[in-house]
């Protein structure tokens, strides 16, 4: 009988553990009991997209949503480039100001790129709600054929109501943000596209430059070459598993594809608020300081189970 194999395909545990590190911890646990485990970290278009799609990257000096200097990674893939908007203009809950956050820094980065292949932009996790206005001030055209990975499928005018409060907007500011977006005639033709409201309207702004908007998790899973068929078990998960997990997050896409392939899937969460249909859902300790250890122990436990099942 062929020895059982596992696949570790987690998303990041935001602000706690990168997807690559989570996958490595799981693999260490499986290896500790003699089970072969491959790593394939995933993302949904936000944090970890470069990790999931690129083995090479370089660093660029950029300006964040408030014109402060920072360093952003730019991934290299098949002669093309992968950019995470959140590497440039990240949301910082300790210092947000959604009314003044600008996407200009992202535009400056994109304007200086010269890829010889396609451009992929993940737009989840930004501080902005400016409808890409800052970006469009400095970016007249995209430097290559561009695919935009949207972590949500929200349309443009719904974005302030759904995501403004998360970025610190008061009810009055939400109304003002919606008014600003509705006043943007340049975005009106793209307002109803799924993903147009992602990253505070960056989706619509990029669509206005000719980019294709796609669901981020499904695209990342496809581009990363996810295939559960060779494995006896697939493990995925993220920091918090809740109702949004099933709404376009990478773990839900993994569960879906494992179900089609008939391969067992386990979903972990640092915190679990809701179970994921179609998979075993396991809560970790919830202690950020223990995250890597929790995943090592989970790999060990699941590896032992695999060996026992194999007889």
C-alpha cells in the first residue's frame, strides 16, 4: 500500500503567521510522525498573494496611504509581475483615517513597472476608500495585460456601507464616502461589476483602465496549481473561521475542490465562529503566540490519524 501523503494549503493567519510559515509548521508536524507533506500556501487576493504565487520577489520603496515611506515586495512570475496592494497601502487599525487615505502610492508603483509578461494585482486589505482616485492621478494606463484578484465581490456603491466602518468610518462618513463614489462619472460604467467595490473602489478604478476583475481565491488556487487528487488529506485554514470564510476565502475554495475530488479536508482556525460545510473544522488555541506550535501539533495529530487509517 502506498504511504499516505498530506497537503498543507493554509491561508495566512493575519498579523500572526504568514501562509508560508503556517504551511511549514504543519509540514513539520506531519514529518515528525513520518508522513510526507507538501506545502502549497494560498491566499484570496489579499495578504499572502505573492507568497502563494511567486518564488522570487524584489523590494521597492513606495509611499503608503498617508504618503509615508515603506518597502513593498513585488513578485516575479512567468516573466510577469504580482503586486499586493496591501504591501503598498495597508490597512493599519492603529492609525486609520479612511477619509484621507489615498491609493496614490499604488499608482506610483504600477507606473514604474515594466513587466514582460502579465500583471496580477491582489487588492485585499487596503486602508483606502477613495475609489482609486489617488492611483488614477499618476497612472494613465496599465503597464501590461492585468488581472485583478478581488477578495470580495462587492459592487462599488455598496463598499462604503459594508467596509467603511471596518476602516474607521462613522455613519456620517459612510454617507459621504458613498456620495463621493456616486459622483465619479469615470467609475459609473464599472460600478455594478462584481469586485468593483473591493479595496474601497480600487476594483472599479482598475477596471476603468482595462483590467479584468476575478474572484481572488479561485484565481490564486488555480494559478498556484492546487490539485488534491494525489493526497490522502488536505489541511487548510486561516486565523478566524467565520461566516465570511465561505464567501470567497481561500479555505472555502480548497474545501470545494477537495469535495469534487473526493479527498478529505480539514479546516483549522485560530478562532472558529462557524463550522465549514464539507470539511472537518478544528479550532486552535486562539493564542497568537502559540500559532506555530498549534499547527505543528495539528500536523502531528492528523499525521498519526492518517497512519492509523492506513493500517
